[in-house]
């Protein structure tokens, strides 16, 4: 029902004319070019230079990749990471899979706006941003002061923990490095009901009254709008500085105040608290893992500080692909990840992230007969059955010293 309502709302916004003058009249391709224009008032700060990122992609990720996903790139040109201050900047988020940043003279700013392809789940060009087809606009809420946007589009718009940790929070690092932290009056997130998002900002000393959300500000114009380049540069490869920032920002908090609970260094991330992508034979999996000293954790039961402490102390992590594994951002280099992948969700998200974090990665892919083979929305929710013999073999590779002690 909610999907139908969203689609109906999108169609209505494209058909019913109301305040059409808020629709962008053109596209400004470059934030730097905008800042270089005399009289624009925009300020551009480059934090990291562009570079070429490389990733070794095992053949299995190409052979078994779902047809509706683009291949995991082995080489990616990563653009510069930057922060832009935009006087009178607007943000429009009427469509939850896109984000439109609009200049005071009504131009869509391409390199800080986001739009996703509904078929490939990848980035689409700025010319496909839904705001360019939109005809119905509510007047923007005017916010005095400086607003920093932490919006990243896509999964973050529906409360996805993975995208919050990887694509939204690290924007704070760019703002810090640009020297703008103390100038920010408000931080814009998707939904204050996402407690993990609010808590992660409060932990950094941001006050509750500084956190505003899209639920009340679908269309916003700020006295000064601060936006950053996409954390992953509009591509797939995560930059090394993401893990460095997350550990520097949050690991000291994990031991602050009262002593955190003690965790096993051998961590099984259970999805028993999730609605989908659960392990069908989880009892057998946990019994096998227990032979190697693993303990099982449902991450929804842990606070942010506890999750940071759990993963920081881990030596080996095992679990199905999902947002909870994003907590490997807190892991030390050398920590192994054994990742369970449904046959129709062979994606390279954690292949890439473990590479940046210097973590050995061991993917276990379910048998073909376990896959629904329907379409992206269904396949992303497939449950899976773990091959116990393959899991034991992966453990022998991931933790040989532990294996010798328990064999």
C-alpha cells in the first residue's frame, strides 16, 4: 500500500501544476565552477583530491551477479571530495530515491544532487532527476542560519542503517576538514524517528535542537546551505578516510563512562530480529560456530556504543549480508569477515568495504535452488540456507590458529 501511495504521489506531482516556478530551469554541472563565478556567493573547499580506486573482484561476483545490477567495477575514477556553502540554497526531497540541491538562481546543482535508476540501483545522470519533471511544489520552509545536509538519497531515505553509516555520517568529516563545523546551526537528516541517526549525532556533541528532518522540511531554503560531495563519489568504491573517521569519532565513546559489557571476539551477526534475509538453518549455523568460540548477537538489542565496542574487539565476524555488517567500519585491520550471500543478491558492497578496511573477506553464496529468481525487490529479501561444510572451510581460512585449537 505504501508503495502504491508513493507512486501515486509522484505521478500527481508530475501532473498537477502548483508553484511550478520552483522547478529548476537548468542544470549547473559543477560546484567548483559555480563558486568560481563572480557574484555567486558560493564557497568551495576541496578536502581530498581526485584519484583512481582499484578493487580486485573475484570472478564469482561477475558470474553470479543479478542481471539488474551493474557489474562491480574493478577500477573507478573517484572525483574530488569537497564541501560547498551555498547562500539561499534549496533542497527538495519530494521523491525519497532522489535529492535535488537547487541554487538561488534556480539551477539544479548536479554534483551534489542525487538520483537513482529504478532498474540498476545505480546512479543516474542529473538530467533524470525527478525534480525536473515535477510540477507540484509546496513552498519551501525558510530556515534562518546555516543548514548542513547529511542526506545521501537512496536507502538512507527509508532508514537504512548501512547508508547512514557509510554515506551520510562521513559527510561530517568533510565539514570538519573544511573548517565549517562551528558555523553549522542545523543538521538535516531524513527522519528523527530513526533513533540510531539521532543518537549518532548526539554522541558527537550535536544538540538535539540542532537536528531537523525531511519529514518537516521536504522543501527547504536556508540562509546558508552546506552540502558535500557524495561520500563514494557517485560510484561504488568507498574512500579509505571513511573508516578512519568513524573509528576516530566513535571508538573513544565506546569506553567512555561506565565499562561496556564484555563481548566475544568471535561475532556472529544474527538477523533473527529482521523481517527478511534470515538464515533458515540458523540453529545449525550457531551450533557449528559455537565450536569455534562464536557468540550470537542481534544488533537491534545493542546501543551505538555497544556496537562500536563489539566490532572494535572482534577478530572474526560472520553473518548474512545486511545493514548490520556496516558496523565493520569499527573493526581493526586484519579482522576477518565471513559473509553469507543469497544466490540472487551477490553484491560487492562488503567486498569493497573490507578491502578499504584491510579485512580478509570470505563470501559464502547460497545454492541456486534457494533463490526466488523473481525481481530485485523480491530477491533482496530472500532468506538463505548456509552450507555448513562450506562454512567450516571458510572458518579454517579465516581463523587458522583458532581452528587448530578446536579441531
